[in-house]
């Protein structure tokens, strides 16, 4: 285990916020974590788990110990009649895993191409894009319990997946008492890729691509290419413009609430859900409040997609986490005042 002190985190978070970690350990395997737990110097420090830093807002220097998960490895784990089960180390890049599976001839992850971050963070918020979520492909994961030092395995039901949600986002002291936030470090994730693969083309953007190319049955590689093209056109590249992707979750309202909003705002973008509720496009709500392209301090709202908050600073004077939070709260207030809807933030505030 290599322990570093006073480590700059600016390149370790996709917003490019210039915070520092009091201590940082790179976790390459379980033994690194066991060494952390045995080390008397580190015993009483607060711990923060960090992957690629693409879904966090750092509001200041991080006190205590940052565990940066870098566990490597990708392999075929099992084959069943229905699925190819693969296993990847938590520190692998999610997008690299998608590329690797396609190269092996195992489709199933292509709709989630180009989602930044690590494999280990993917179950934390049940990542998803273009009609497929992690839970649709999830098999199981191994994690280490920071309280006991034991490694345990969770199946899909035990992960409690929801829309951008899982047990890893809830603390043990929460209302259901089942949370694992801050307690579990995910080490390995296994995914089941269906042998009888069919393209998922339910999203309008993908249907448009399909029509434009006149392809009745596109290959997984074709879907991958379309998803990459769509994402590159819509979302800012964090290497060029710091951001954490969608900053707010799409809110869900009852059919009655939605009818009420439509009566006032006929153009509101909404998607009926199978359970009778209605999902509203958070980006549309923010846009309707006039936020697109606006800047407060050194944080701003992306001009091409109001759901994305961006770093409008410079490498020398990047936006601070405080500026991002001030902007986020101002947006929440104006959406609430106009639509009566409370927007929930998607990134984890540290
Ligand atoms: C441009 C852009 C586009 C994006 N598009 C999407 C999208 O389409 N869909 C989507 O769902 N998300 C999207 N995101 C959000 C982000 O990519 C995902 O949430 C991703 O899974 C975060 O991975 P990370 O490794 O960067 O996690 P981090 O930001 O490092 O961490 C996020 C949370 O997970 C925890 N965590 C990380 N690793 C582990 C681990 N090994 N064990 C336990 N806890 C851990 C952290 O403690 C933290 O609470 C986007 C982000 C950006 C910047």
C-alpha cells in the first residue's frame, strides 16, 4: 500500500475542481484495502471512495483518506445457455469494457457506450443510457466491507437498483437501514450478456439514426457507433469542458400532476411510465426557466443541454464546488417556483 499526503484532485474529478485529499491510497487489489484497515495511522480517518470522479462535486478539500479504486482486469467468468458472464475489476474504465466485450463478439452493453467513469462505480448509481441500465445486464459483484474487512457478494436484488440509485447511495442510518454508502468498496463486477441479442432501439435518437441509415437490423457495433455519435454531439467532453454529465435526475410525477402541468405548460416533455406515473425531462424544465447558457461565478449551464452544469473557469482558476452548488440550488428554486417540482441532484456531493 502506498500512502500519499496532500494530493491534488483536480485531474481526478471530471468537473476539474481544484480540491486536495488529505491522504490518498490507490487500491489495486483487496490486499491494499486490508493494509489500510490494519494501519493504525489511518484507523480513525474518515474515508471517501473515488473511481473516475465523473459523478462527484468536491465542495472543498477532502478530509481523511481517499480510496482511489484502480482494481484491474477483464475476463470471461462463465457461460450459460442464456448468457455470457464477464467479470471486470472495479478500476477498469467502463467504456473500455464496452469496447472489449464488443471486440470479443459479446454484445449487450453498446447502448451504454461512452459513459465516463469506472466499472466499480457503475452499480452505485445503476448507470444507464439510451434505454438500457446496468441492472438489465447485472449478474453480481464482490465488495469489501470497510467495517469488518470481509469480502461479500451481492446479487441484483441485494443491490436494490432503482433509477440512478442502489444500496450504495444510501447510508446505513437511512430510513430502510440497508444502505452501504461509505461502507462497501466494490472490487469486481460481473455482467450477463444475452446470447440471444437484439438491438435496443426504443430511444428516438436511435430510431432516427436507424431511419437515416435504412438499416432494419443494425449490428451491436452499429448501435455502438450511433450512441457514440449522438453523445459526442450532445454532451461536452470533460477533457475540454469540466462537467459531471446530467446534473439532475428526471423527476417522476403522478398522471394527475402531469395533466396539471400540461394545462399550464403544453410543451412540457414527458414520458408515461409502465406503472402509470410520468417522467418529466429535467433538462426541459431547466431550459423553460431560462437557465440554458447562463453563468454564475465560474459555474455555468451548458448551452446545448440545460441538464449539464459546466466549469466556466480556467485551469488556473477553475470553478469551485461551492459555485456549482450555488448554481444548482438557484436552478432548483426556479424550477420549484415555476413547476412545483423539486429537482434531485444526480452527482454525489463530497
Ligand atoms: C460527460 C458525462 C456523461 C455522463 N453520462 C452518463 C450517462 O449517460 N448515464 C449515467 O448513468 N451516468 C452518466 N454520467 C455520470 C458518471 O459517468 C457515472 O455515474 C459513472 O458511473 C461514475 O463513475 P466514476 O468512476 O467516475 O465514479 P465517481 O464519480 O468516482 O464516484 C461516484 C460515486 O460512486 C462511488 N464509488 C466509486 N467507485 C466505487 C467503488 N469501487 N466502490 C464503491 N463505491 C464507489 C463514489 O464513492 C461516489 O459516491 C456521465 C458523466 C459525465 C461527466
